[in-house]
């Protein structure tokens, strides 16, 4: 069903379903893209990297049997796949818990 707009023409109401947003003087804004620009926190990522590498090569249970390099690559991949700033911050906070 189309949009029904009532307007006054003299004393009678007129309905029109053929008006568009320009006719109604309404500015439509584009829907934001899902993959918005995510600003990475390089300082916190570097700090996290240094902490991961201090655990050594798979000797720490925190690395889940992986080398520090492989573990940090997984973390970087996870951070890089964040589609919003909020998701990125949540992932970084989770990984950064010491």
C-alpha cells in the first residue's frame, strides 16, 4: 500500500499516493554501511603483542598450545574482522585482559 498524504484543496481533503520524498520536502539520508571505518588502537595492540611474546613459544597455557607468533596472528585476524568500533574495542579489551 502506498503512502497516503492528506492535503487541503479548498474545503475538501485530497489524498495522493504518488508523492515522493522530494515532493514532501523530506531529505532521506543513506543507511550507514555495516563495515564503517574502525580506528585501530596501535598502542594497545603493540602492548598486547609484547605481552604475548613474553609468554614464549607455546610454553604458556595462555597461548593454547600455539607459538606466540601464531597466537598473535589469530588475535590480529580477529581484530581486523571487527565491523564496528564497538566490536573492535570489545575484542581488544577481551584480549588485553591480563
